[in-house]
């Protein structure tokens, strides 16, 4: 999946482009619009906590780190069991799952409070009244969607992020 970012000048143009994208086959659940508090979005698919915070990144990080920590704790418990207890493979499974669960919980709580750094580039324009549209599309559809956007808004600078990696690319968005 690719995530595309671009700015639109106002709500009517955003509404027209949203309809065009839906006709092109982009589901509304893959279209996210972010605007300032001074410019409420009417009938547009608003960006959620998944797009505006580091929640997803926090969950992935917590799952990995918590799982590894739980596994190491389980290995220690099996290697050096408390007095009189015999622990086996089940203890490793339980401590790994518990560590992963706790890691996800803590990291999700922290990640949901941290804003998405990919949106920093657009902060000033959003404050000035422009709308940021975020699209999640299959890689195979990227060029067709870019052409559609450029056809409606040739001034748009389209940035993209590969959802499987953290590398950002774009038309001068760095």
C-alpha cells in the first residue's frame, strides 16, 4: 500500500475530488481529510487517530519489544525457576504473550498521544485553511491516482509514503 499526501485549497474542491476518487475505485475508508479546527469538515471523510498520531507505529513497536522482553523473562524463569517449581515450554509461551500484550498496551497509549510527524510539513498550510487529503491506495494504482489529482489540481505537490517502510517520497515534500 502507498499513502499519498496532498493539499487542496478548499472544501468544495475536496468534495469533488473525493467523488472522483470513489468513481476511480478508491473506497471512502481509504480517503482521509484533515483540516484546522477553524474550518470544520462537512460530509468529508475525516482523518482519524490512525492517521493523525503514531498509534500504529506504537503498536508495532510495543508488540516486538514486549514480545522479546517476555520471551527473555520466560527463558530466565525456565533457566532459574523459583524454589520448587518446574517450568516448561508453556511458561515461555505465556511470558512472551504477556510481554507482547503489555508492550502493545503501553506503546499504544504513548503512540496515541504523539502526533504523526509526517504531517508536520503541512501544518502551516492547514492552519491557513487548506485541507490535507491522505489516500491509502494499492501501489499498482498510484500513477493513475496521481494523474487524476494532477488533472483536477495541477498545483498539488503529491507526497507518498510506502506503508511497508518509513521512507517518504514526493514532489518536493521533503
